[in-house]
């Protein structure tokens, strides 16, 4: 799932994902079920509500599940944005009523609700412990509290590679073959260094689209970015956060950034021009590039099986079951089924969201996928490799999403020439500290 709407990161309609393996005794509960989660009897009619946002690609799955479970009716409440979804969720949590039986959670925001885990069922009570090996370890960890409660089943992920313009690389005298390109970017220092070389040779084009999106990619690799493991806001105490900031703003000062606000009209139109040569590229972004660049970009864009510094993830979601649900057994069973490998593969084929279930990576429908638009890049295998290279031990505190909005907004001002790097850093620290302290006092 793409990131939320917000300062510096404003997505358009989005991709999300699901799964594919046979669901063995999914979750316990009333009503007989076979090993695939199919009801053995019709039973009384049950309506299950599921609150999502943007595009999860579940419509066909709902009908399939209803056909297998004649006593179940699924009703989706879809918010147009993550912002709207979170507002509804927070309002209904505060009111003590009104939540759906299943509430989707975007990866950058589930950390807010780990601190409120008592408001959600512990899915271990409904079979999650037996299903943990279904997902990548770091995906499960993202929805697990310090004391081991699991509040969410993983949907999609956003493993990152580097997308690049072959024609602009050729113009700069850089390698164009994706295997050779991958050797250029062993870490972020080499990525920026190659960008400076590119800028000298092709002064009319930038190296990447946006300082904000580059920051997002780099910040996501920090084990501790904004919070300590004890949920204490670090701010200026974190030298790695400041080092990352300095690398990005130096890139802006050197002309490496095109200074395009992500998801803006200018950003969308830039794909039909030669405004930038590379970008941090989660799997779901391929569709965005193709849609924006159209016929102009076909054959010019490619994907390298590399990400500076190892692996990175940008995007993804979870399905949670609030304790407000009057039918948690059936809700947990549906959430488990929607996130099983079989279903994740179906959604991958439909909307391109990349699975978080490990068994999906051996399926030829995923592994052998080739994208003709990107010079027949073997994108299935590339993003399987990228997913398996993510070692996400990052700790995100209760207001990580809001704090990242603050830093992204201030960085955007630097990228657009509206504020100096030092002033933006100071302002980001001040605003983020207020946000963190608001959480403590509230």
C-alpha cells in the first residue's frame, strides 16, 4: 500500500495486497469449518464489515468468500484516503463504538495502535501463532507488541529497488545494463556520488525526483529514527538521523533533486520529460511510472535489483480485529483468509500489490513476472530478492507517522528553496518534539 496522504507524501489511488496458500484451520470459533476455512453449514446470516482505504483489490475475494460461506455477507467501508480512514478509526475508538469488524492499518500508522493493543483482539487467540511462518519475519514484527500480542495480519509490502532512465544513463556515459547499474549503488554514499557525476555530464536533468521520497527511503532503514526502543523521542540526540538529513539536503544543494512535490501535477508530468534519472522504487511504483510516463517512457525506464544500504520497504498494510466487533471469531477467520498466500497472489495479479507471504515467492505467477514496459525487467524475481533483503528491525514509536510528516514537510521547504537546511532542521525538531509530548500528555 502506498503511503498516506500528508505533507510531502500525497498519493493518488493506490495498490495494496493479499495472498495465496491453503488456510489450515485458520482460526477457532463457532460454526464448523473445513481445513480451507469453508463453512460446513449455512447457519444464521452474519454481516461482516471491513474498513479499508484507497484500493485493496478485495472485491472479487469478498464474493469468493461469500460463495464458500453462505451465511456470511461482507460489507466494505472504503475511505478515499488513509487520512480519512485514520480519522474515522480514532473517532470510533474514542466513542467506544462504530468500528468495523475488520480495520485495515497502514504500516506507518499501526505503531500508534500497538500502544492501544487492548482495543484490538490478540490474534494469537484465533490461530495467529500457528500462522506466523506464513509471512516474512519483519512483517509479523510490525504488528507485534513488546509483550508478544499480534494485532494484525499482513497484507502487502513495498520492497524497494532503484528505477532508472536507461537513455539518460547512456547520455551520462554510465552503464545501462541493470546488472551493471546495480553495482553502482552499494550504499547511499555511492548513490549520491554517482548522482554528482551524472549531474556534471547531464546538467539539464536531476538525479532523483524529490528529496522527500529519498529521505523516506533512507529514514526507513534506520533501526531507530525518531524513537528509542523505550518510545522516547530522540530528536537531536540521534546522530544517524541528522547524518541522513545532511546527506539529503546536500543532494538538494548540489542540484541532485528535481524539487518536485511528490504526487503533485508537476511530479506527474515530469515523467514525460527528462527531469530526473532515478528514484527509490517500491514494487507498486512501477504502475505509477507507467501511468504517468505513458508511451514516452516505454523502453526508457528500467529496474535494477539493488537498493543502497541493503534492503528497504515503503508501504504495506495489516488487517486488525477491534474488540468492538460482536463477531471476532468470524472476523479473524476472514482476515486470515484474505491475507493467505493464495489470496495475496490473486491481488498481486489484479492490482500489482506485492505479497508479504513467503510461499508466494515460489509461485511462478509471482517469481516469473516480466514487465515489458521496463525493458522486460524480471520484476517478479527482482522484488522477491528485494523483499528477502529487508532486515527491518526499526522501532517506530506511538506518533511515528505524525513526526515523519513534520520532517517531510520541512524537508520539502528546503527542496523547493523556501527554507534553509539549518532552519528547517530546527523547526522540524521543535514541531516533532511538541507532537511527541502531546502524545505523552494525551
